[in-house]
């Protein structure tokens, strides 16, 4: 039996035209190194290997070429076997390096370290090419102990002063997340003068990728200015992203100019980085300029543009690019789809985001964690609970870790799920997901979204309880600025001034630089809604930076406290300083005028909206004007204004008119307003209650019964009135006729005593506000048990002498209670600060700050 090995035609011209090797031949064949390298398969090499062994002609030279051929054909085990018997030499290290590189290039990084250890155990000495391969493998597998051992060996063998070895070592430590060790090696290289541009690129990249962009830019400055190294295209690719992270568009423009003059702009990666820089800085015109001039683009280029347009709200441009990508034969990846979904979600177009998500699934692209976060945000923005649940199920069924994202950040998906369920008013489900994480697993975002869910969509008391719980944990998760703002929103909702002040103190004690702008805005809002507009003004005056929200928050505070002149003064100052005015700003101005009885000023600002401020009045502005005119008794003027509206008056306008009819007892006009509300298919419980109360005031008890029966038939429930009073130990809540408090006998006795005292100085119960068909004596008893009166009695009982009594009611304050409080303020040594659903009332020395406009 004979096997033939044929050489190529090119080789046939040599002295070896055909070589016939017989298995039974007794003479040694002439096998040269070039012939060994002609082998195309492992079986051919093994055949030659066998012949060389059988004839005893396997020299070191032929062994060397066999090793190279085995490695090139992927037969690493045979190469290792030969290397075991190969005597150590400087030239032979090349084969170990080739073998190590082979493992690394083929993703078998764990075997790199094993081979390196074998090499060392066989008394081979690595060279300056060996260590970089090994350090790279240790970095990719985070094998810090193996890397440290290899570093020690490099020092012993004297290769620690080699620039290639040093650069690889810096990169290894950075990949393992040890910036300090990476920097130490880099500094040692600088002291020895063994560094190059690659060294700088490596350390700059390390800082950039490990979240230290500012230090990356500082090193770049030292590289170019202090040490005179000239950046290359890799330098630009490493240093432009930190500019994007820090919003350093000025330095980015300088780098752009350098890229143009040095012609590095032709590099696609440099172009991509510049596009991403301008996009993240919101400079999409500049980004588009770079994008347009790029001769070669990839999916990264397009993704940066789509994401950039989405982030600044230019969704039409984003969609155009998104739709153009298939035409340009750019294959969209998960980043493209995620950017498009995120764009819709951030704009509040949740259903459109869901539509793109469906297209993505249809195209065969599998979503990642970022995609799910974006689409869940879209669901949250429109309250799409069922779709959110479907996304939740998808994440469970597919191998997506709810507690990790593609960047390795903890809890990103589960945090977004908590936020989605909260905004869809399923706070119990959100809390269950929160509790599914152990305290040690919860990060600050987890706490923040849960606290925010309670404060904005659930229970503000639970929000503050959870906020307090953060400080009792042993895992040192402390609130950030966003957590603080959510807690302040809860304080504002409950009028919990004491807790709000404690949070303010915490902010001042723990601030590193200045208080974030949005936290200061929340503080102004909190103080205003807790009845302390003076401290709100102090926060405003101490702010070094203000925006439109700052001015509007203070204006709103003045308005709800009845300080109309101060509110208009703030508005005029804001306008003169050039701040942008919008519909909300003008609505606050009209609101302030309405609650201060400033009819002429309110009309003036309303008439100037279009001409002087460029803002067209909307339904809310008309509703505010109807309220302004109606409270002053000018109901005909209010009706005329409604009839002059250019759009169909929505329910909010007719409710405002109905409320004014309730104040002034205008039954017929109130019935007309109620009819309009019904025609608009509005089932607002407040409108039915207003009409019922209007009938009750007119003693039309049959109509009262009819309205209440209609409400029951339609399933409309009137919100029960409740009041709560803030004390030293917390907040106490009362309902009408409430006797659940442990001290209810004392409360009722105090109230009875004080009611008798104010009767002695002229108070007469206004029985018209007892909206039941009973005699006057029983009506008086009903008025006596109103929740705000019980709250006041408890406040008198528990509040230190001279301190203000702060009461909040969830509905509009009863007219009789308002009168009683006015009298009460004459006989007690407390200012009574009452917040109802409409405004604040400050009762002091027999006078209320509302001056009758409530």
C-alpha cells in the first residue's frame, strides 16, 4: 500500500517534482521545511511527522517547522506535545508565543494562562512578546492573581521596562477595574522614560471606560501640552467620548479641528466619535455636518444620529433616518431599534414606542435590557398597564436578567418595572417587586422609584415611611438628589412641614457643592404647600441659579396664599430678566389674581396673553378667568366669556362656573352648567356634589335626593372629607364625626368649650352648610363634628403655646368652619394655617388672609 504526497505545480519546478513516500520504504525521504509547510490538513502533517520519527531524522529544525505547521492548522495538542520535548532556547520562544496567540485569537483565553504556566514549568523564559499576550488574556478573564504572577515574572526577567509589556500591563489592570494599579504602572513607565503614544492611549482609555472622563481629559492635556506627544487616531477615539460624557463641546470642537487638519477625519471611528459627541451635546446640526461628510459609515454612525435626534426631541428627523437605513442597506441592530423606541418613549408617545418594539421583534432582532427599559418607560408614560405586563412576561420567559443591564449596572430593568407599575397606579405590585430584592440588593435608584411611586401615584405617608427606612438600613444606601426631591413632593402633598424641614437640614449638611437646582425648586414648592411661604422665599433668595420652574414655583406659592401683589411682582421681574414664559406661567398669574380678588389685573393679563406674551389662551386659562369673575359675583360676564371661546368649552370651564353658582346660590345657571358637563360625558364626582350642594342651599331636597340617586346609579362616589393636623410626633387624621382617636373625649370637650366661647362673642352656626334635610338644631350638631373642627380641637390640645396650628383638608373648607376658625383665632394664642383643596387660609386675630376670596 502506497500513499503519495503531491506538491503544487509551483513547487514541482524545484528538484522535488514528485515525492513518493512508501510505507514500506527503508530509505529516508527527503523532507524539507518548505515541504512541511505545504501541508493542508492535520493528517498530512501527522503522516510526515510519523515518517520523520520512523527514519530517525526528526531534527530540531524539522521539529520547529512541524510545531509551526501544527499551530497554523489548529492542532494545538500536537504542538504542545512537541514543545514539551523541545529544549529551551531563545529562538524556540517564538513557538510558545505563536501557541499562546493562537489560543487568544480563538477565544480560548483561559488556556493562554495554562500554556504560559506550562512554558514556565519547562524552564522556558518568556520574552517581550509573550507577556503582552498573557496580560491581555488575564484582563479579558479578570484573572488578577495570574496577571500579578506574570507581572512578577516580567520583573525578574527584566521585561518590565519594555514598552509593549508595560502597555499591556496597564490595559490588564484597567480591564480588571483596578485603575489605581494601572496608573501606578503607567507612572513607573513615565519615570523610566519607557512610554509612547500607545501608553498614553491605554491609560486615557482606561479612565474613560471606567467612568472617570474628567481625569481622561486631564491626562490628554498632559500628554499634548506637558510632554509633547502628538495624538493619533486612536487617541482621538479615546478622548472624544469623555468630552461627550462631560458635555465639553468646546474641547470637542478643537479635537474636530485637529482631526480635519491631520486628515484623521477620514477614519470612520473618529467620525463616529465626533457624531456621538455632538449628538450627546444636543448639537445635531454639527453632528449632521460630520455625518454628511463621512465617506464610509457603519451602523454605529447611523445609531448615533438617530439617538441624538431622539434625545433633543427632533423625532421627525430621527424617524426619517430610521426609515432611510434599510434603503442605504444599513442593517439595523438592537441599538438602532432601542434608540428609536427610546425617542418615542421620552416624548411620551408610549403606543408609538410599542409599535416600533413589535416591528423589532418581527424583524428577528432580539431586544436587550436597554430595549426593555425604553419600552417600559413608554408604557409608563401612557399608563399602558397590560402592555407593560406583557413586556414583564417577555423578560421572564427569555434569558434577560432583570437585575442587570448590558453595562453591568444593577437592577436597571427591575427598577424600570417598579416605575412602570407605580405610574400605572399599581403601587402594590411595584412594592412587591421592591420587596423581592433584599435590602443589600437595592440600590439608590430602587429606593427612589419606589418612594417616587408612592409620593406621586400612591400614598405620600408610605413614601415618607420608606424614605425614613433608608436610614435604618445597614447597607449604607443613602438618598441622592432625586430621592430627596421625591420625599419633598410627599411632604408637600401632606403639608408635612416638620419632616420637610428635617430633609432640608439633611440636604444642607450633606451637600458637596451647591444644592441641585431641581432640589431647590422642590424646597420652594414644599415650603409653599406647607404654609411657610416665607421660608420658600428664603430658599429662592439664596439660590445662585434659577430657571423658569424656580420663578413659577414661588409665584404659585404666593398665589395659593392670597399674596397676589407679590405674585405679580415676581412675574414682572421674571419677564424683565428674559426668562421664557409659557402657558403655565400665565395660568399661575391668573390663579394668583383669582385668589386675591384682583379682577382688573387678571383681565388685563388675560387680554395681553396673545399680544404681549405670544401665548394663546387655552381651556385652563378660560376656566381660571371664569373662576375670577364668578367669585366676584360677575356670573353674566363669566358666561359671556365662555360663549366667546374659540374652542368647545371643556368640562373644566363649566365646573368653574358651577362652583361659582354654588357660592352665590344661582340655581338656574348652575343647572345649565351641570347640563353642559353631562353633555360632555364627564363623570366628575365634584360636579355632582356641587350641584347637590347648590340644591341643598336652596332647600330643594327632592333635587338633592335625585342627584344622589343618580350618582349611586352611575357608580360615582363622593370623596369623604378628611382633615389632618401636624403635631410634634407626627400627623393625625380626622373624618367627620370621628371618635376613633384615643383622646376623642378630650377633643370633643375642648371643641365644645371653644365653640361656646366664640358663640359668646358673636359666632352663629351657618346651618346652610349642613346639607341635610333636618331641623336647625340637628344641623348645628352636624356642623360641630366637621373634620376640620376636630383637627383644630386636637391642635389646641397638643400644640405648644404660641406655635401655629397647621391643618390640611382634602376638600374645600366648609363655610361655617371658615367662620368658626375666624372667631377661634381671636380667643386662642395660635395662628391657624388651613390648607384646603383650593388655597391657604391664615387665621389670626379674627382675620383670614383670603379676604373672602375662596
